[in-house]
């Protein structure tokens, strides 16, 4: 179960509530299956992960969730985006995705949005958060981009303003999904994990070494992170293209239901 955090004292304004974003399908990262193939098998796997996380939060408290991986290239950003979209599908569930990968931000690029002021600008006290939240182009999902480039990401993320920001976001959003840098190359993920209610580890099959995944989990635990579990990507053979038994639609016929 997610750990509880204290409530914030301030609420974010509603100035951004009427913003609108128009997106073109072909410009959005093709691995965002909730956007491109919302009725597909892979989208259902993401919804299954979402449902497990909802079940781990029976009290319905607002939660912050870090999505990370041991090393780069395991699909943590795509997983964070798909998961945020899956949460945004739920009725009366306001969701915000935070791009906290300040070393290599990509959420805006994956959504084909221009880079604007964002997280770093808020943490450095340059702008209030309600001025930089924007529509992500998918239902009621909001986005807080990485913001201006900084030379010292770990120091920026380690400031006291991070806790204050997460508390404020939880005042207005049911789920705050945070895309984090991978664990082993830097300390950023550990800092974010310690500040969040829970952490999800993304593991790409046959990409990272078992030792790397174990070391990453140990690092997050040592930093005070609450690791909820892992999400394995690129599991071969687990889709209708390779196993017709996993298909269930009107084209599959009615026999042996």
C-alpha cells in the first residue's frame, strides 16, 4: 500500500483548466499504445497494471508514483506516459504527468509538444506551478514538463521545494505520475523515490542485467523509496500476433468462448 503523506496547505489555481491541445496521431510516439491502440492487447496490459495500483490504494488517497528503471533504454518513459493515460481514463480521476528526468527529458517530445517552462522553473522559484501545467493532448491528462535545462539536476531535485510541489499537486490531482531518470547512472531517481508515495521499476526483458536490477532495487530501498513492484516490457510471445488465444473480439468468432 502506498505510504500516506501530509496534505499541502495551498491549492493550485484553475487557470489552466480550459486549455486545449490539438495533436496529430502520426506525430505521437508509436509506443504510446493507450493513444494509438486503446482497444488493443498491449493497452489492456497497461490497464491491468493501473488496476493493480488502484487496488493497492483502497482508501482512494491522492498518490505520487515514480516510474524508473535500472539503466537507460528499458522503456520507463513510455511506461510512465501509458500509465498516466490509463489513469486518466478513469471517471473523476484527475492525473498529472511530471517529467522529472532533467538530464534527458523526453515527455514533451514523445507527445509532440514544444518544450516550455516547467519543473525546474518551479523548483527554482521562477514561476508558480499553475502557470506551467498544460494539457497533454489525452483526455483530462495534464503535463508538467521538465522545464529549463540546469547544470545540477540532483541539487535542484533535492531542494525542499520538491516536497512542497508534490503536496500541492496532490491537492488537485488524484494521481501524480513522475518520469524519473534511471537509478544506477545518477542519484536523481533515489531522491524522487524517497519523496514519492510509491515507485514502479520498469524492466526490459533481456536488456538490463539481473545484478543491475537488484542493485537498483537496493539503491531505492536504501534511499527510503517504497518500491511497489516491477513492470516487464518486451515479453515475447505474449500478444495476439503470436498467440491467437490471446485475441478476443468479434473477428475471433464465437466458438469455445
